[in-house]
C-alpha cells in the first residue's frame, strides 16, 4: 500500500513545483497584501482575483499537534506527528514534525520547513523544530 | 424572520437494533427504521409525502433518498438526501420544518442508517472517514479521524489547562448512562483510570475517548403542530433550530477551541426564546471526548475554558444537573457514522414522552440536541419540548 499522494491541479502546480525545488511558496494578494493557504482562485481575505506566488520564509510555529499512534494505513508507519503550523506570513497549514521526539514538541515552538521526496513527482513539505541557537 | 418555533413536531420515532448487526444492509436498516417510525406514529407509508435520508458509507447510492422511496414504494413530494457529516441528522430537521410550514410537504419521514461495523473492514471505515481531509493539503500527511480531533483537544489543553482526565470524564459519564440503556452497545461501567489506561490512539485521545464503530438506523416522523395531536403518542415540538458553518478542513478553522456550535446554539436559543438554564437534559455529539467538552462551553452550559471542571462536577452524569447523552451517546450506545446523532434525537423523543424507563430524566420538559460534522465544521442545534410554546 502506498501513501496518499496529492494530485496537483493547474492552480496548485506552482506550489508543488516549489516543493520539488525546495521552496515553500504561498499565494500573495496584490489587492490586500496578505498571504493565503491553500491555493485558491480568489483571495480568502478580500475576494481579490490578482494573486501571485511568492517564496515564503519557511518558518512558523506549532499551532497544535498530535502523535498518531495508529497509522491511517500500513504505508504510514506510526508514530508520526501531525501538526498545524502557523506560518510567519500568516496562513496555517497541516504538516508533519520530523526528526523530533513527541515529548520535545510544545505548542508555540518555532519550526522550519524541509522537504521529503515521496516520489519522482512529489516532494512534501515537513517541519523541524528550530535548533535552540537559532531562536535568539 | 418567520419563526419556526413550535410549528412542527416529531410524532413518530424508532431505532433498529444497533451495535453489531451483521446480515442487514444499510438499505435494509434504513427501511426497517422507517417502518418502525411509521408504526410508532400509527400511520401508513402512503401518508408520508416527504422523505429525507443520508447516504451510507458502507453502501453508497448515488440518489439515496430516491432509491429508498422506490424500495418502500412511496412517491413523495419532497425527496432528498443530505450530507453535512454528523451534523446532517439535525440540519435536516430545519429543512423538514421549513418544508412543512411552507406547505411543500405535510408529513416527512427522516430515516438514516449505515453499517460501518459489519459491511466494511476497520481499515475501510478508517480510510473513508479520514477522506474528510483536504485531498492535496491534509490527507497525504495521514491524519486519522481521531488525530483531527486530537488537534483540537491538544489546543484546548494548551490554552485552558484542560487535562486528559477531564476528557475521560465524558466517556465515563456516557457509559454511566449506557449502563441504564438495554439497547446500548457498551454497558459495562468504566472509570477515568480505565480510559487513561486504554491504548493511546492519537495524543491525547485514548481508545476509550473514541466513539464506537457500529451498525444501525433510526427514523423520525415530522408533521405540523396542528396535526401533531392526531397521533398515538404525545408530540415532541421543535422549539428552536440553528446551524453554524465555519470551515470544512481543520487547518482552515479560524479558532481551534471555539466552534460554530456557539452561533448554532445562539440561533436555536433565540428562536426558542430559551437559554442554557432552561434545558433539562442535552444530547451532545460525542465522536470523541473533546467534542463534548467544547460543545458544553460553546452552547453556554459553562464558561469558555471551564468544560473540564464542569465535567468533573458530575453534572452530565445520570441524576446530574444536566444529564448529557442519556442513551449513552456514540461513545457507548452506537455510532454507525453519519446517522450517529439520530439516536440522540429518538432518545430525546422518548425522554420528552416520559417513556425512557429506568433512565428517564425526572420531570424532563425541554432538551437541547446538538450535532456536528466534518472536524467541528458543520453544526446544528435543536431545542425540543413537550409543549408547543
């Protein structure tokens, strides 16, 4: 059994291309200047239609998380940490926290994006806890 | 706004056998529930001119209500299947009431059933329910349904200091009610320690923080208040209704710890002209224990952040100041998927008829029932009473 892979659409392809390139990209509204996630054909803040892709900082904080002790399928080896990440640019997204023990995760902890190649076509953004020296 | 307050009533209600019911398809359970509700109301199927159903995960039918009407050989004027997840069960009551008041239909049968336990493997049931996640931006991370709700539980713990023991109180309270209900799937009393000792599924949720996986169906008959006196049992009037819809995917929720139950509740209270203090008992959607804790707060039964202490006071248990899920809820009575909250509605009918036997809430006159679907996404609140107003 395989992991669930996203099927990019023409609208979302720049996001997934960014992931393949190792860059987290977000839609930015030319009208109100805010960012949004997930990609849409209108701005979720002001309903503007002029949206452009921008490279995001890849930094954020843990909004909430859980440790999945029983995977959704055999392709998902438990335990794994599913989290909601509040990105520095404003939007919130779901992701994984990787390379960390569950007991080291707290809500509010700063995190940085990384990318895992799941197939030839798909790289998934995941997050790591920022090292202490970079928190200053 | 034209108020629906007291204009329609439930005049028939029935459950099928619930729990593990092998050998009966979801369609058969849906029809069985319908026939039970018709018998309870003392009417023939020809007297039904509206049919509302929800689809079944275990036996999806493209045009579900139409297929059920055909199976029953009824030819309604209003025929629809609705899908707002667990909130479906009560959001349809608002549609039914509006249809009756406007003359679109006179007597509406609401029947719902599914067989997650016997007609699907555990893995299939898990996957189909997890597919509520966004296909591109959530599902690839493999969140299970418990994991989605765990995200809410964890946020509540961080914001208000809520504890796993307090979540566990919900499961203990529901089981105490189920112990009094001969039809409940799980009746053996449990303790907070039992919940905490059960296997961790998605932190902070243990196995006993999660609702059951069941088969079963339930149905009600709704008609106008004018006609409601012509049936064998005392009518149960709909005094208030409200919905609230805040998001579909949990990563898009504006607030993780306050839900649209707040607005759906406010709308229902406003229509009924009642407040939380007027409610004798409540049936609150309990797919996972944090759901109930958040609903208690958002529906005004305690202050925001006080759900934990409120539960620990014993208020929701049998004989408490606000008995919650008097049938045992989806944590202990049964949870066949989207129809899960229908059993809270039929239970409320029997409680308000004063026909709930050993578990009867003393002097029960007014009840609040609440369901939600998605991941705390689509909320529907009903307030029901023994009198029309």
